[in-house]
């Protein structure tokens, strides 16, 4: 009988080749011994053979929906064959109840699609908890440090963001409020959406609202709703965002700008789970998780009397600080890759890419506008660069190599914003040889909006 291997043996069973390849590649890089098969019957034969060889599998990872043998039937057969092997299920959201039934039959854990490599590794680690020869070694640690990770719409290679992702995964499972802080442009709404996407509330509404976007009276109606006749113009009853998001998540961006008049009303919701619509006298119960974000120093606002201390502590249950881009330069390359991947189809330039010198310029820049500024720089460069290879000169980074001179040579120095837009629309139309549908896609607008702009600038025949 052969000796037990020093790493866990995993068997992946899924009738989708892509899922088998993804899981296999990720878990092999993490040091596991992995085999993958496309159907339950073949997997049962392999499990039986492995037992006979004296080298049984430690974990079976199986999809719930497979043909011809589905996941639940497969689990039952696995348990009859080897009651010691651990089982983990992969399921889509619509089959969550099936996954729960699988857990009752002995599945150790389940992972919902779509999932990221880090989520897969975490689920496998949890399913293998207590395994007698846990993974270790500097090679695995080095591979993990260099790997790009995704969490929701976020992407990172830096250690600081990977640590943040780990924190967010724990926070997502909880129900308490979250306060996200960080400079403008760091991606605080993306963080909020990622928390929602990985939370038990992911199948209910995510409702974002900017607290600095509306005057007090409109913001109160937006959040809490109003009754018919509550104020001039209230011609019918309207539900607020707290009611629309009942059972889900409400994202309050720029919470530091919420007026002192509205702060006690938000506090009431957080304390009692109850709102009072404008013009109403009776409270309405709601079940909403609140995630708030701000670029302001709320502690200083509390000291200055501009923000209620009791509301601050209600919001500050889980505190998440998103680091600025200049503090995590390792993330610039994967972020740029992700942005360019999305932009290529949108602007109709499938071959556009960064030269090594352009990437070095991006990595050496201070990024006062953070990730939002990086995306805007790449959008401009990818659209206007004369060649597909983006150079430092195409980036126009102030103070960086390749930035345009501050005066004189800047091509739009003496133009109004309307002149710049008119010239850019003409430039894109010429590139598209007059194809307005294609031009509209590149410009990020619909054909109706493009037609209106052409009419406004007298370019109907362009």
C-alpha cells in the first residue's frame, strides 16, 4: 500500500470543461494534487480505483447540475463508496436550495458561481480543515503574492489590497453596517458592491445614492419616501430607497455630506429598523443593510459638530480603509490590463496596448485622482493615440515623462469645451468612415445622442 501524499488529493467533477480547467489550474498552482473528470460515473470509477490503490482522494469537488448523473445522485454514490472522503459542491444561485440539500447529505461546503480563484482556494481550505498534512512552503507563498486576485469588480496584486479582500469576505457574511473610507477615486462604490455581491443579500436590491447630490427636502423623500400631498408637487405617494431596498443593501455614498437635519432620521433607521415617510405619522419597518462611504475625515467632522457622534458609531461597526493607488503601485498593471480589456471592444481598437515605457510612466505617476483617474487616462489614450501601441506621450500625465508641455504645444490650449467635443466627434466619425453606429459606441453614447450633437454643431452631413 502506498504512503499518503504530502499534499491533499482533489478530484474535480464537472461537465463544463471551462470550470474543470479553471479549478484545476488554480488548485494545482496552490500545491494540491488535482485530477478532473467530466461526469459522475467516470468519477465513481476513479474513486474506486484510488481506494484500491491505497491513495484515496481527500476532497471531491462536484457541480450540482451535471448530466447524465446529477450532483446529488453523485454525492449519494460517493458516500456509499467512501464515507471518509470530503465533498464540496459548486452551484449557481438558482440551485441554492439544491446545494443545501446536498449539505444535508454530507457535502462539506459549497461554492456559488461565479467565483474567483481566491474564493475557490478559501472554500477548499475550509472544506479540508483539519487535514493532517496542511500545505506549507515558500514557493506557495511566493506564487500567491504574485497572483492577481479579483473580488467582485475589484482587481489587485498588492499585499494591501489582498488583505483588504480577505477582510471584505468576512464582513460580507455579516449583517452590520459598514463604513468605507478613502480618497476620491479609490473605488469605494466598487468595494460596497463587492460586499453586497458576496453577502447573503446578493439576490436582493443594491441601491446606491449620493448624499451630496440632492438638497435636503429631495434627499429625505429619496431615502424615506413621501405621502401624497406631503409638499408642493407631491401628487402621489412615493416609496423611498429604504423601502425599495427592503431585504437588500443601501449604499450611502458621501455620507459626510448628509445634512444635520437628516442625520437623526438615518439614525432612527439604524437603531430601530423603521422609517417615517415625509408627511407620514406612522413608522414603516424595513430590513436594510447600510453601507456608507466618505472621503472626509468623519472623526474631525464629529469634533467640529458637523456630524452626529451617535450616528458615526452606528455606521462605524465595520471600518474599511481603501488605500490610495500611489500606495499600491503593484495594482497599476492589472488595473490597466482590466481597463484596456474593457475598452478595446467599446472603442473599436482590438489591438490597442501599453508599451513598456507607457506602463513604467503609469507606475511612476502619483495618481492624485486614484483609480478613476487611471481609467480616464487610459480611455483618452486608447481613443486618441495615433497607433495601437500607447506611448508615454499619449498618456498626457502632468509631471511624468511624456506629459505635454504646460503651455504652447497642448493641442486644445485655446479651445472651448464645445470646440473640443466637436473636434473629437469629427475625429471619431472619420476613423469610422462615417459609420454613426460604430462612432456612437466608441463615444460611449447612443445614436440619438450622437444625432443631437451633430445637429447642434451643424455636422449633420459629416
